[in-house]
């Protein structure tokens, strides 16, 4: 049995009716950022996106950028599915009309993806330390103030040092297959990311007529490493 926390603006409504037929423990709190401060511990958070997609998206992103590692399950109507994209930061979606068997399976799968009792995975490369769980990054010990997409772009490039990616590949890997914007989006985010890296902007290299890569210089004496803990 999982401990479920439901964030909803419809406190007197059944967000996911199938839950009434399952044995999971549920707790409802208002879908407001200030409520997250005193929110009880849970194995999984369900965010109600049935009536206000933009508010739900903002709430999901706040949960991720504040370091929450609890899996997020988005409760949504069928018509709202087209609005969901990777930058929401959710682990899975479930229709509000889903039956108990499907809901139970999605809860079990989502809750099992994040090992809560293990340290956060990190990526270290050329003086950059990226904590994937808390969505935070530092360069030579200095915190970087990154947007969600800037973080995802840096994380992806740093995880594949020296490998060149075309703009189309970066759009696919970072923005998702369903993103309809042009490749100029990649250029804009690279430019902003370099500005925030300051005197380390050369870490994001340009390969003319091809794309971008994360530069690791031999003189750094540092290899890229995936590890746990800080």
C-alpha cells in the first residue's frame, strides 16, 4: 500500500474515482506552492491537471526545481494529453477515467522508479557538478541559476562529453519528439547557458555546420563520472 499525496484545487471532488476501490492511503491538500512547505511525506504525488493545465504544469516544475525526488503522477483528461510535454517533469500520466487496475499499475510502477533511500545521482565533468534529483548545478563550486530547459540541456551534454549532437538531436533528446519549435530554440538556449557559465562558457563548444558538444580538456585532468552522493 502506497502513501499518496494529491494536489488539487477541487477539494470536494473525486480527483481519481478509481482510488476509492484501491487500498492506497490518500491525503488531499490544495494545489498551491505554499502548501508544499508543510506537505506530509508520501511515496507518490498526484497532481490534478483536469481543469487548469498551466497551474498544474507550474506546480510540477516547482516540485522538481525545489529538489523533490518523489515520483509525480499527473491526473488529466483525455483532451489535456496533447498539452503534456517532457518539461512538465512528471514521471507518468493517468486519465481521470482510468479503471482501478490501470491506476494501481501506474502507481506501483511510478513509485518503484525512484529509490528514496539512496543518495542523489550526480554527473561530474570539467568542474561542473550536476545533481539530477534536485535539478541543481554548480561550476567550480558556484551555483548556476538555470531554467528547467537550460538544466536539461547542460545535463544531457555533460553526460556525453566530447560527443557532437546536431540541433535536431538535441531537440529530440531535450525537448522531446512532440516539440514543434524550430532548431533556433537550441541556439537560444545554448547562448543563455553560455552566459550563465561565465568564464567557463567554452565548455559548450560549437562544431560548425554540425551542432554542439560538451568540451572536456585534457589539462583539466578530470573525467566525466556518474556517481551517487555529493
